[in-house]
C-alpha cells in the first residue's frame, strides 16, 4: 500500500519548525531528509525514523517496524503531533549522523 499525499503533507507541516526539510518519492513512499541527510520516511502512512542512539533515547517506548519487506527495522514516531519534539528529535539525529561523518 502506498502512502497518501495527505499524510505526507501532514507530516511536513508537523516538521515545519525545521528549515531545510525535503522529501523524495520512491516507489509510492517518501524518504524524508533534513539538511540533506536521510532521517527516515513515510511508509504505508506511518512516520518511521532511523533507529539511531539519539532517537532511541528520545523515544524509549517506540516500536520497531519494517518500512517494507526485506528492509531493516526503523522506529515508529508516535508523537507526531508535537512539533517541538520532532524538531528536537531531528536536530539530535542530525548531530549524531554528522559525528559519524
């Protein structure tokens, strides 16, 4: 099942406190970028992010879900209504990814 454009637009609105958010459509789903780095995506109208240390610390009760069959598990973002939380999550993830080079 492909993700809806409505869910993409809702997710982008929730990420609106961040500058330099972009996305790329891929096989009916959407990859989400922050400052040019992949943070996660929208899969079957679910917002999933990479299971980085920072994301696990900020979402200790998040469920691991497969974006699609054969993929690595990602973390489901349940608190999508909280724009401040999403800003802090993406900034922490970006910092961690930047350190890894």
